[in-house]
């Protein structure tokens, strides 16, 4: 993602319905003020990839920007935690998620010095849990926690994929038959 696209992430969270935020377990009062958040993201984008706090990838379908994934909580040489967001609700539940997650995972392992990626969606949020399963992540556990700085305390499902697992993902995995 380019730094002049950071505002798309900010706009996305600021334009979500209360129901959408609840499905994701996002606490509306924790969403940072738009200008300050945009500036914080752009400041991070200006750092060398290996020193950034987060790494973002844009999701495109047929040349249109439709969402993003990002990875944070990076511990270099070890792991990070990824997030997934199709911005346009009309694009959801059409089978795009798994391919977008597989491409994001491949990109993170390509550019970041990590050997495993975690993802921990709200346990009741069906779509990301299904997508992670389809993308070859392994289920670890269901725990109650505050999974991110935008979230309140909630049950989450913890999933993990390792570099080796991702490299060995059969090309047919994730594709609906
Ligand atoms: C999570 C997300 C990226 C998944 O992408 P997607 O393209 O919608 O997912 P898919 O269409 O590939 O669906 C994957 C599976 O979830 C199911 N699913 C999708 N949306 C669903 C919904 N609203 N309710 C129930 N099941 C749903 C699909 O039927 C499919 O199931 P299957 O594997 O049994 O066939 C997308 O839904 C999204 O951005 N959601 C809002 C943001 C979010 O919740 N992010 C997670 C925060 S970590």
C-alpha cells in the first residue's frame, strides 16, 4: 500500500455501521480521530519495511481496490498478527476472501523476516474464521482477550500459518469446487 492510500483504511473504519463494527468486535470509541490516525500511518509507511510497525497490502479485484490486509504486533525473526477487510460489503460472501488472504500471506513472508503469522478474529464472526480455515491456517484455540487496539474484550479464535505451511499450500486449496 502506498502512503497516499493510508486514508482509505482510516475512511473504512470511520464509515462502518455499528453492526459491522460489532461483528468485527471493534469498539467505536477506540477508533482514532481520522487526521491523527492518517498521519500516524503515513509516518510508519515512511520507515524502511524492516522497521515499520505495520505492513499493509491493498486488495484488488479486476483492477479495483476493494479492501486491505495488514500485519502488526511484529516480532522480527518470529511472527506477526494479520487482519483482513473487504471494504465493500457487496463484495463479501462471494468467495473472494480466501484467495486474497493467500496472496497477503505470501507477500508478508516475501518481504518480512517472520516465520509464522497469527490471525485472531472474533469467534462469532463466521466469514474470517471460514476463510482462514480454507487458506490452510491451523486452529490453535479459542480464548477471551482484547485482540487489538481497536477492540474490546471478546472471545477470539486463534489461527496460525507457518512459512513452511504457506509454501506447501496446494494451489487448489481455498478454491470452491
Ligand atoms: C472476512 C472477509 C475478508 C472474508 O472474505 P469474503 O470474501 O467475504 O469470504 P468468502 O466469500 O470467501 O466466504 C468464506 C466463507 O465464509 C462464509 N461467509 C461469508 N460471509 C458470511 C456471513 N456474513 N455469515 C456467514 N457465513 C459467511 C461463506 O459462506 C464461506 O463459507 P464456506 O467456506 O463454508 O464456503 C470479509 O467477509 C470481510 O471483510 N468481512 C468484514 C471484516 C471482517 O470481519 N474482518 C475480520 C476481522 S479479523
